[in-house]
């Protein structure tokens, strides 16, 4: 049955197969509920409540649609339902299938996502080079960056825990490729900055001197900021890529640091701030809207902009829906971090923190985000144990070079000579007798 789950995840991981998301999601939801019902006696209380909340969230969205509070059905109610089903399926995967099948599922998800990422990068780059913005936007939608960011963090964390050199190089290469796609192909400034900081934090926390490095880094940033050199450095880097969308956005941030005027920011960044402010203002309009929300309306783009799914949930479904989402995230973190080693909790916590930050700044109610965050991320800790337990036997040339460099070869040779001398002397004594 694990391969049926993997088959259902395929349209959730590939943006071009979004039309198949609904039938795949319905099948996945039925299978997940069946698996959880079979294992209901094994489920901890936290997981039982989480499963109920994941079912309740899309039902709440559908109720608003039926009562007329919302009129935008497929775009957000459907996305929320698929997101909840993806998260719900993770409980079935973690509690119904044995460890080996979970590892196979993780490898399958990574292979599918990586192949699609390579395909998307190739077509997206050609579309951008030919100024075909419609094709580029269709292939490289902004919400997809979030799942790529999670994938990059997972691969980087696995690379830090792997003991095999080839495994390390491969995982680090895939992680940097994911970061390059976000930065160069998609040109998403906020995602690129978040992903860069996430990878830097993962690298720092892998060091035994992380406290010293963090203190030195904070001191360096303070000196750098107080000296006023940040805007000049950003502009110098942006000048290397004239006309680039990412460079223009970063340059506008540097202008804001220099002038202090919000009007210096690029139009897209100003619109994002406006969406965030409108969502907050809509939620706080009156006591009724504060409690039950405004609903999801296709004509009111300021509320359902999709630029802040966490804040938009409070605006659309009030305090009830917002707190429901927050509790889902809280209980999900408990599930994801359970049975991790200490260092794995560091890595996973960093990835989750950046996903939540992006949930405030962008869209997380996407099928691929649910699969990467709730399915791939918790299984990656088990896969890391497999990578850490695999210690390849060094080749003869490598072992010879290491002995030569570490002088072990000479100590071994000296020990062999002494041992041979003792054996020869003993033989001579026997011969004399």
C-alpha cells in the first residue's frame, strides 16, 4: 500500500499535474483515515486530536462556503482540504507502515521532486531567456518556492549527518541546486534570503563551536550594520546583475536603508506589505469579524491574496479558524520532532521555524508544502540514522595516503620491523639449542 501513497503524492509534488490533485487527494484521504482507524489504539492523544483538527479545518472552510460567508470555493477551500489531507496522511505513514517502507517512500518522494525540479529549472530558464513570462510563471509559481526551500534544508541536514563522502557531496549538491533554482530561475528575493539564512544556520549548528560562531556572527553583523556598509555592499552585488528582478528588489531594500522612505521599496514588496496590513485590518474590523471572520471572497483580493496564509486564515475564519490552524502547527511540530536525536531536533526546528516565517509572508496551503513538511521531514530523521550508520570501507589508495599523511604508516612499519626482529632472534636461539 505504501506505493499507492507514493502514487497519490506524485500530482501533489508536481505543479503541472495539479488537475489530478483532487482525485489523488480523495483517494489519499480515504486510505489515510482507514490506516488511522486500524491503528487507533496505538495513536497517542496528541495525534488523535491532530487528526480531528486536520479533518475539521477543511470542514470549517466548506461550512463557510455552504452558508454563503465565502464564495471562492475551489481556490482556497480546495487547497486547504488538500493541505489537510497531505498532513493527515503523514500520521498514517508514521504509524501504519514499518520503517523500511517509510524510508522507501522518502526516497521516492525525493526522486520525484528532484526530477521535477530539474525539469522545471530547464524549462523555466528557457522561458525567462525568451521573455515568455506567462510560461515562466506557470512553470515556476511562487508558492512552489516554499517546498523547494524545505527540500533544500532536508538535503543539507542529511548531508551534515551522512558519514559517506559521496553521500555528503550528493546531498550538498542537491541542496545548493535547490537554492540556485530559487535564486536564479524563480528570482524570489524573500525565499532566497530565507533559504540562505536557513542553510547558514544548519551549517553553524552542526559545529561543536556553534555558540562561539553565533556570538562572533552577531558581533560581526552589529558592526557591519552600525558602520552603514550594508546598503553599499547590497548595491555593489546588485550592480553585477543589471536588470535582474531579484537584484532590483534587493537594491530597493538598500535604498530603504539609505533614505528611510518606504516609497524606495519595489512595487511588489510594497504590495506584499499592503496585503499583510489589509488582512490584519479586515480581521479587526468589528467583533463579529474578529470571532468568525470575513470569509473567502474572490472579489476581495486584499484578504485572499495568498501572500500570508496564516494571517489570511485569521481574516477569513476569525479567531476560531486562526487558533485552529495555530494548534495544528503546534501539534504537528510535536509529531515531527518526536523520537529525534538532539542534533536532529536542531536541524528540524530550524527548517520548521523558517517555514512558519514564510507562512506569515506567503502561502503554505499547498499540497507540495504539506507533503514536504509533514511527510518527508519527519521520515528524513530516520533516513539520517541510516546514512550515519553507513561507514564505507576506505579504498587501498585512500588508506595508504591517510597513513602517509598521518605518519601511521611509519609507526606500523616500525612495529612490524621490531616484531620481525624478535621472531628472528627467537628462531636463532632455538637453532643454537
